[in-house]
C-alpha cells in the first residue's frame, strides 16, 4: 500500500481550524497518508486565536513531502511579499511536489510567483484584494477549489475539507473518499460553489426551499428533466424557482443538473464495468458523446482515461 507523506506548513497568524483539516481528513484514509506539521524555523507558531501551537518539525520536512499544504493566515497578514524565512522554506520543496493551499494560503503561493498564469481560488471576501495584488493569476472566486496540477487552491474554511477529500478521491477513488467523509461526518461532495455562501439578502419569511426538489431530481437523473419539471415539482413559477434555486445553490438548475450527472457518471466509471453509452443513459445524458463532452469540460479527461486512473487508484 502506497503511503504518501503530507507536510502542512503553519505560518504565524494561522487559523487553528484549517491547520487541523489535513490531519483529520487524510488521517482517516486507512493509513494511506502520513501527515506532519512544520513551521519555517521549527519553533512555536502564533495562531489568530488566543493560543499558540507547538509543532514537531522544521522546514526540512518540506523536502520529504509528496504533498505540501499551506494553511491559511489571518487577512491582516496578507501582503504581496513573502518573508525571507517563508521563501527559504518553500525553496526546500522538491520540483513536482503537489502543493495545496487552503483559503488565504493562496496569497503565499501567489506572492512567491508560483501561481502566475494559473487558475486558482481563495475566499470570496478577499478575492478583490487578491486580484489587485496578483493580476497574473487567473482567479475564480466562484468555486470551492481548483485543481491545476500540481497546484490546488481552495476557498475558505470548510473548503479545506473539500479539497482534502478531493485528494483522497483522486489518489484512491471515490469509495475510500466516501468512507472518509462518513467517518468525519461531512458530505463527500458539496454542490455548487462559493456563490451560495456570499452575503445576500435573507429570503422572505416562509419562502419555500428547493431542497426537496433537488432530492427528487437526484432520484431521476436518467429522466430528461426540464426547468418546467423542476419548477412544477416545487410548485413555483419558472422565474421564482430559478431565482430561489440560484440563491440556495449558487448555480442555475441546468448547470446543477449537469454537475450531478457528471458526478454520478464518475462514480459509475470508477465502480462498474458499464460501457460509456450505458453510463450516459443511466445518468441522463442522451448519448455517450454528450457524456464525453461534459466530462471533459468538467475535469479535462475522457471517460476511458478517467476510468483507468481511478480504477487503478482503487486497486492500489
């Protein structure tokens, strides 16, 4: 069994919750990961809370990592320059190492020049600040995480859970990722993006939710569902349903359906021997060609390539 070393870099001003996410999530993956925490000098680290943390490792641990995670720091510490000690620590990371940032950790990578020309994300509240500082980074503040190998960036707080589950799914398949999610009592995959968490007016009191209709649709993905079908089930007008759906999920109903169908197709590609055409029919795409198009648009690979990668990972 392959056991990957993951080293988490804790900087002064670190958020304690996010600092612990890699150990909690990856540590629940049946021994597939060894998670270490280090600081830039091996000394204690001040958090943004009323306590500090003592770590067991110095920056030399970064040179031994297969994956490095940059934990986030408080926004008042965000600058467009990286302190010399942090740059020296980052220089120890071996070429080709997978590097993950959680929340404002993306500022550290961007300030070091590692995200230039790449797609990335960070917390929506600091997105404008990020764009002003780093115009050469293709920032997408609407998603929960971005995988632009070998760099992965995630949005705020709990998005660190999402990206760590993505690592497990990518390395070892959905079955193990789902087990980890159950053990940690978190959803294995969250719908939508950051838009659903951005501050917005509270819906009027008594407003109906689209949650029941979403659950209903998930049981009927193989049907050719339309906006009218969804709105009819929710007993709303088309305009009201579409507006309320976007407010709750952060996506249009059509984009959400495609996302769910792609997600279901990925699970079947990993866990079954069904043909591409058979899977397309089961998840509501009209043809295998349509499935190929949507899967490639979502993750950049063909169904055959995806199946080879994840079935191999699951057997590893």
